[in-house]
C-alpha cells in the first residue's frame, strides 16, 4: 500500500463495525425505488455528524461535497445507488427487512454504507488531497430513474472522473473485478398493443385474431436475433409477458406483448428498436390488425473508460494484491451508472461479496435469500476513498499497472 492508502485503510478499518451497523440499518429499512425516505434521512443524519453540507437531489437522493485542503482543482464523482427491490425476504437474520415484500437483494445497502464509510475517512483526512470529491447517493436505479435526473441537473458537470462500485456475489469477498469496455447492457422496455376484431371462434372470417397476431410477432421477433444481427455482437430480445382474449370461444379483439431489448452497442440498440416496430406493423397488417408501441428507455449500456480502468486497477492491486484483482465478464443486466460515465469518463468496479462457507452469500442477485460477506464493505469503502484521493493527487496517472 502507498502512504495515502495506509492512512485511509487504518481509518476505514477502525470504522468497520460502524459501517456494518449502517448497512444493517439500511437493509432492515429497505425501501423501493423513488421512495427511499428513511434511507435519505439516515444518509443526511450521518453527513450532519461529519459537518458535510448536503442537499436533496432526484427526490430521494443526496448530494454532498468534500473539498481537499491541498492545492488542486480536479473533481471526481463517487456514486452509490440506494434502492431496494419488490422481493420478500426469506432470510432469518437479525437485520431482516421489516417491510413485507421489500428487500435489499442486490447489495445497494452495502454500496450506500460503503460510500458513507469513505465519506467519513475522506472528511477526516482532507489534508492529504486537493480538489473536490462529489458524493452522490442515487435513488431509483432498479427502475432506471435516478441517474438521468442527477446528470441532467448538472451534478456531474465539470467533473474529471466518475466512479462507482457494485457487489458481485459470484466473487469472493476481498477480491474485485475490473474490466475496460462494455460491462452492463442497455435496457429498453417495450409494450406492443395489438388491435384486432372480436368474433365467434366458429366464424374466424368475421374477426381479426389479436392472439394469433401476438403469437406471430413473438416468433418473428426472435428472428431479428437469429437471422438479422451479427452473431458475434451481443443482442437479447426477451418477451416476458403476452396476453390476449376474454373467453375460450371468442376471437381476441386485443392483445399485448411486453418485453425488453439488451445490447452493448447504441447503434445495434437503435436498429433493433426500429426493426421490432417494422416487423410488428407489417405482421399485424397481413392479418388485418394494427399495433401501437410504448417504449421505456431504462438505461444506456455501461462502458468502462479504458484510462479510468487502468487507474482503478492500480489502486485495487496496491490495496488487495494482484491475485485478488481479476477481469469482470460483461452482464446483460442493466445499471444506470452508465449515464454518469457517458457524461464524464469513469469506471464501475465489481466488489466480491461471497463467503464460500455461507451459501446465502453465494446466491444470485435478486434472490430472496441474497446476503453478503460484510468484509465487502471494507473493500468498497477502500476503493471509493483510495481511488478518489489517488486520482485527485495524480498518483494513478504516474504509476499505472
């Protein structure tokens, strides 16, 4: 470790039990996207203890700044998401969610607590860095809500780097995964409403069968992946819901399909949306029907900046050792940290959170029994604090591994 890392690591280690308690508080008080009221108040309470000024952003988010005392004008943004999922917790733990049907099943409670741990260390050691650390606790990641609001309102403007972490239950606690290029896919949500015409099932010639049109659209859409896109380029089109009809002996007058597109390329993403519309319109017309589209752009693809990755890898290797820093495979799940990196170059680091001897910590994200090895909080806080200081001080630029 460097001297700066040792200073911050010692502070973060002393705070570990405190940060664990924070994570358990957030877990116990899990709140859905854009409804993180208790969470917001707790973050503000912790910042008040540190005499860090703050303001509310994106409804239930929090923004704060820590300015270093050394000369310097660089700016880095540290981001943590804070929302939970509509999942009923099935773990029997002391910090079990007290809200039925709401659970931190993706690690956002840990991201939140880790950033507060980093804020505590940075606020105590302003004398070791120059420039400004912007801290953002972002609401609504799970519904693609908070990031765009924060970015559009200018809270990352003028910054030089953005940085975030996400727990990874597939990696052992004490390790991190860092890779350049695509990490998370874009997420577009679509609804296709099909209009037909009802008739008796025994006289199909007098109706327009919306259920049949829905079925043909569903089958046809899959050909856009298998026959109309480059097999070397990642594309997923999934239909999660299809409905039509009111009775067994009535031709369906209306139908509906709901699904998603996932891609790592903005060009492929746009082309696929256009093709889905064209295919659906023409399919409906063949059978005498029509369609209407509703799109929701949840997030852009998350693509780690190469220079930022080199910097973060140097920090991680120095903190954890080369053997504990690996590549991280791309994931078709989305994350709106992408919107921060699109505006300001940055990196998303994946922090291992499993203990092989505790099966619940090895479960997939969004599982009702998802839990974590809380040593991941120490690693998360270290990565936030040390990467920020070393970027602001230019250490990573001088000595990249």
